[in-house]
């Protein structure tokens, strides 16, 4: 059986936790993917879902411009789970009534289960109370014909609902968040009990399926791989090499925006510890020329992305008869680069939004449906060393998007020296592997300071460190003050041109991890 024969699709109504639903399902070794709420019913039929989840969202179902999916999803004969907004939409579309609640429910609530089957199979009912997480200002007042309450809370007489004869269930709470203590039980009951899925989505099965897919697509043609030294491109290179061997040529482009000593370190790693054929291109002057005078972050990303493609295509001509470019696009890249409800995307990713409309090379993106932790798991399954797998993520545009404003040689030097200190001290204190990312950012301002009894007017460095599982959401890392103190003191003492260091305590959302 193909690993995609069974899949749960999630229709996204704009919830901040939609990606968490997909991750929780995949953690049960079942494949899931996210689609916009307005996907056509014809496309849904083509996907052949084993089950459908309607996500939460910030709107009210009775709003004039509220997002509505095609009600024909209830005629496909597959189980449907509605979560929060998705639950209310299900009720409305099938004939129930949703109204503004007198008392809203936000945060922890106690759930009393009244029907111990379906979603709540194996869970205690009666007087037992289960902690769940609510986030809604509306509530279901009347359920459609055939539905009944399966759980209640203090302010929700229909905190969970089920159809008595059809595979439709809905919950007012969010089973995907950690604060809902029975969340995994609820999702497992939907995935396995109602949808009848099997736990076949593993990295071992992914490798087998992907290798066959690459071989079928490429045939005897040549492929080049954009190699950055990060985990994503390293894993891409490894799996493509497993599929086609010497038909693959890897290209490492030093865009002049790498960290101190990084290019030499990356090339040494691949020459000593891999069997890959790697060509190194020094394009420092080219990229600095392209970025001269550019301050807008979107323009930076686009120019860097287009620059990479231009170089890859020129190198492909030298190799001769190259048809494909393999690159490390991940699922979060795809999600963030696609707009919701016609609004602007969060940012263009260099290997998604930065590509030209007409590119001479066809793309191979074997990681396009994976989250970051799945990529790391895949890398270990492929036999890559831990030093490559657990390297902190580094953006494709490099330091170009960690310098606010124009990128110049002088500003790159300041940031490189500062960034080295951040990484050295994080590793020395044993914190490098504890956080998702830790790095320095050069701000576009100067501030007054005092050094050696004299007035200074110099640059500001911001330190950014976050905890995350997949970069879709992140919280700022609670690094001990003494570590931050050492980092600050070293940067101010050792990096000429910096007289102030600040720490970024913003979470994602509302901020993003990178500053640009």
C-alpha cells in the first residue's frame, strides 16, 4: 500500500493551530495535509481522503463574509470532525443554529462526557471531568436533526456533538493543543476508530516511496541539488543520491551571506563525510552587488532567490543535459507562502516565493510535505551524522535577512563577529541543542553609549533565541541571565562598532522567528 493511500485532510479556516492538527495526526503515523477552506469539492474527491477535519478560525459562522467550505463534504461518505469554528460551521450547514454566547469560553474548561463511544471511546464519563482548552465567543444553541450532545461544559450545552447514524462529530474545544489533556485520545479515536486508518506513515516507508518516485520521475536524466550545509538540503541530497546515485551533482553556492568560517566548514564536511559530488561556487561579489542599496526585506528575499536560480542554471549548462533541480522546501515554507482568504502571505520563502515564473529546470522537492522534526527523523533514518541533523536552522538568504536595512561588507563583518559569540556561548553553556534557533541580528539604528569615558554612537545587536518544534509557532527562550550577560559583554568588548545588545522576547505569532 502506498503511504498516501490513507490521508486525513484538514480544511483551514484561519486558526493559529491548524498546523498543530496536522502534526498531531502525523504523530500517530497517519499522513495528513492542510488545504484552504475553499478548495473545490472536485479537488477533495481527487485527494480521496480517509477523513476530513474542519479547523478552527477567528470568524463567526453567521458573519456576512465568514469562510464557508462546500457543504458537499458531508455527502462524500467519509468521517468529518469539526473543531471550534469547524464544529459551528458543521452545525450551521446541516441545519442547526449558532449564536453569540452570553458567556464566552477562553482557556481551560472542564468537560463532562455523556457518550463514551466514537470520539470519547475509552474515556471516563459520568462525574469525571476532563481538562480541555476552549477559545470561542459563540455557541451551538440548536443541533441539526440526527445530532445529539456527547459532552458538555459549564457554558456549552453542546461542547461535543455526534450524529447518531452518520460519521460526523464536532467538538467546541481544541484537541490539538497540549492544554487539552484528552486531546490525543480524541484524535486517535477519530483517526483509527472512525476513519479506520493504519499507522503506516513512517520515515522508513517515506524513504521507500520517495526513492521510487524520484527514480520514476528522473529516469536517466541528470539532477543538480542546491546544497547549503543545513539539515534540509543535506537530507534532500542524501535521499536523491540514494535514488539516482552519480546522476546527482550538488552545488554549494557561497553567497557571501554565510556565518564566519561556515563555507569552509561545510565543504570540509561533505568532502570528508559524504559520497556526494559537490561543486563550490563563490558568488560573494554577485550577491553583494545585487543587494547594494536594497532595504526592503521582500526585495532582498526575491533577489537572493533569483540569484541562486540564475547560478544553478548556468552551472547546469556546464554539466550538460541537466533537467532537474532538487531543493529543500519544507511544508511550513509552502504553508507560509500561500495566502489565506486572498490576503498577503506572511513572507516569501527563498525556495518557494522567490522562484521565477518560468524556470528552465524542473523541481524535485522530496521534503515538501514534511515538518522539520520529520526531516531530522528522516536524516537519521538515512544514516546522516547527528552533527548534520541537529544543526540549528539557518535561512537560505543567510545573514541578508538578519541585517535590517542595506547589506554591506562592513555590516556583515559586525554581524558575523557577533553571531560567532552567540553560538560559542550557547554551546559552551550547553544550550545550543536546547533551543530551536539562537542568533544575532544587526538593527538599522545607532545609539549613544560610553566607552573609556568617551561618548560613542554605534550599532545595536539584538539576540534572538526561540523554542519551537516546527517553526510554525515559537516562544522566546528563557535563557539564563548569566549566559545573556556573558554574550552581551563579549559582543560589546570584542566587536568594534557595537555599544548595545538587546534580547528579543517576542513569540511567533505575532512576530516571526527571523526579523525579515
